[in-house]
């Protein structure tokens, strides 16, 4: 009997968009991040996309010392693939944002494929009081945010990280970012197959219509042929519908509280694991199987969990 198709589930545990006021489930401390990441892996995520936070107030951190405690715990408790963000906090330079990946040499890290208005200020209107002083200004301030990822930034990140054997999760928020990736591949920065995360629903990027998913996929097929693997991330309420559609189109999926705080319309998720369990159930019901970490390594051509520096 032919093997069922394997779907790689990535779980993005905490991110840098949501703030402590928005959900009690959002992991903030080292212990929260480790516990929820391990729970997500047990629920079926083969890749854990990780940001760090300042444990005192939950603000986003790119200090490698804020990664050490949870990376070690995750490694001891699971063999999932660790993917460290280089998006970090959105207003920092690429040099600061790549520091954690440089120090820990994970199997994967994110790489954002273009500059654009990365905005989430409309969330601010939902909250009257905030748990911490930094939150309101941070969320409202994103109205003026340019998420800077120039060609030089991308080249600097690639030149620093690719020699460490790190595979990139190329985050593409609009169709032009696919062309940026194509240009970078032609310049020799990335080896095929590249792994593209199509991102839908961030204000400043492409919207969550299914037509857009079909369009991004067709464009990627044209540009990259067999030289790419792909996954979908829908922000907010588009998370589960877009992941479901992508899995049926042959793609991989990303869920997690970084991208949506909800488990159903108007209902906050209790944990990252709850979202992973839901998409896993859907995928299995529709005839696919979640990939194990080793299957994800094979599908994406990763170096192996024994070749990291943590
Ligand atoms: N929160 C995602 C939309 C990164 O970590 O490099 C973007 C992201 C960026 O995951
Ligand atoms: Zn991220």
C-alpha cells in the first residue's frame, strides 16, 4: 500500500506580535515557553518555531541568553526540529535579529524575504487596560513600523547562517517576496529545495482569500518548479481554514499562538498544543498523516538534531 502523504506541522509558540494582555495562554517565561513547546511537540508538531521574551514583562527579546533555558529543556524532552526566529522584534536590525541563530546553530531559522509595513495596531482597540506598560505603545506603534529586510539584510543573514548548515523557513508575505527569493537563489545564497512559508493576513502583506493561496502556489511552481517545499500560515481567524486548505493542496502547515490566539471564532486557545491537536485531527480526518520530526528532516533536507549548538 502506498504510504499516506506526510504533512509537516510547525508550531510557532509565542512570536512577537501578541502581548501578555491579549491571552493568559501566551507563553512568556522560560518555563512557559519550554512547557508549551514540549506540549506542542507531543501533540504532533515536528517543527517548533521559537522566539524569546523578557521573562520579567513578556516583551520580545533577541538576547541569546533568553533562549538558552528553554532550548536546553526542549532538547532534553523531545526530538522535534528547533527553528529559531530571525524576525525577532520587528524594529531591530538584522545583525541583532540573527544573534540567537548564530549562537545556537539550530536545524532551521526563519528568514523574512522582503521589507514591508508589518502592522498590528488595529489590535490595540480591543483592550482598555494593559498588564504591562510597554504593551500599548508597542502595539499602537506598529502603525509606523517598517519591517526591514533589504536584499543586503537577507544576504548578510544568509552568509552568516547558511555555512552553519541552518535551513531557512523563507517567510513570504506577498507575491513579490517570491521573486526576491528567486533572485537570491540565482545569486547562489540558498540551496534547493528551499522551504517557503506563505504568510497570509498580516496587515501590510497579502490577504487571506483562498484565491491568493492558489496564486502564491502557482507563482512559486512557475519560479521554483521542484526546487521548493511549502507551508502556509494564516494569521488570526484564517489560521485553521488556510492550514486545512493548504494541507489538501499538498502543502505543509503552521499553527501556534504566534499567529493566532484562538481555537475557534471568539474562543481563546488554552495552549499551543490545543491548536496542534486540532489541525492534526483535521489532517488525519482528511486522509494525511502528520510527519514525525525525522520525516520532516527528510522532507526538508535538514542537518539533524545532533548538529546544533545547544
Ligand atoms: N509572526 C509571523 C507572521 C519571524 O519569526 O521571522 C512572522 C514571523 C517572523 O514568524
Ligand atoms: Zn516568528
